[in-house]
C-alpha cells in the first residue's frame, strides 16, 4: 500500500513526538523523501527504528503491556468461547471477536483504553455487508489444505486462538499455521507471545524474520516465505499487514479495525469500524471490500 503525503506527515509527526532530536529527525526526513514507490508504512517505521537504535539504543519496552493484555484476554477466554459456541455461526462469531482484538494497537492508536476495548465486544458481529466476503472465505477454507493466519498484536492473539479453534472444528482438513513478528516491535506478537497464548497447541508458528509491524516478503526467512506461498487461505490481521501486503497480486483476506484517517477515508467508514476484506489475485484491495458500517 503506497504512502500518501498525509500518511508521510503522520509518520514524521509520530517520530518527532517520540524523539525531538534534530539530527534524528533529519534522518527520518531523508528516509521519507527517499522512500521507494512501493515502500509501506511498516517498512519505513522499521527503518526509523533502526536509526533510533543506532543513535539512542533500544526503544521502549512493551513487555509489560503485552503481558497485561494477554492476561486480560486469557481471563476472558472461557466466557468468550462459551458465547462463540452458543451463537448461530460460531466461526463468524469467533472472526468478529478476533477482529475486536485489533483495537489493542500502540502504534496506530494515540490512546488504548481498556474500557473501550471491552465495549467493542457488545456489538462484535459480521455486518450484512460482509456476507459475500465471509461466504468466499468459507469456500476457500472448504477447498483448502493450508491456512495461514498472519497475526498482529498481543491480546488479539488470544482471540485469534479462539478463531483457530473454530476453524479446526469446521474444517478439520486444514493445516493451521501462524506468522508472527521476528522481534520486539511495539506490542506486536512474537513467537514467545503466541506460545504464551497457547497458539502452538493448534498451529505451527513461523517468524517473519524482522522486528517489523507488518509482513515484508523481502525480509522474511525462506521458511516463512514458503508458508505464505504455499497457503491456500491467508487471513492477515491488522492495518500494518494490510499496508505491507495489499496490492501484490495475492489472494488474501484481511480483518482489521479502521483506526486512522487513512483507513476511514479509504473504506468510507467511521473510526473503529471492523472490516473483512478480500483481495483477489490481480485485483487491488478495496475493489471488492465490504461497505460502510460499524463493528
């Protein structure tokens, strides 16, 4: 997903708020000005983080935040699982819940509020406008053998596990795999976090090879590339994965909340609207997306 000028300004402003050092900001401006046509926001932030580490050492740790939200959602898991099982379509319910978890984003969100997060579950359903995409998702799962979930945040990964449970129940032939971040970046999920959430009990876990809040094929190790290339069904969670994967000619389903102006404008929906998007091979993402609505 190409970076607009408004997105570039937002990226710069966030770095200025992070560290108002003129030499560092000069390097940030250079990275923005020299960006490639197809460079995504997650890739640029990865480069910013490398520049930051060279100058100032490691970035702030989100270890406490990650454990806190994983523990919060783990404490809710039995209750949410019971609600999922009691619904008319447990897989649809699990997908809607997993999408709510995308709210826990300390990169795109200025403030992450626990009360707001919990409140999103009250209306967590797939909207009527999403029916055709969901049906296409079901058909792909029915025909497929390998399912790859590209994860995003901690806390959210516990809800992803509930989704994987329902996928296994409904489509027992699917080999489930999960791709996570290759290093510590914001509150994004790593192999260690995914294992803490119990995902390893359901799926094989792969690292994307870098501390990047997205999925950049050129930075991925061969094992992860093979998992992506061989997957019959790919579900990518979160804005960062959408930004770094869309427009590459792959057939991918995306699930995320619209958390910034770029996404609310692109999909013409209010903030925190849940989206289920299908990108067909050769078709730019967004041309067969769901319509406006609320989570």
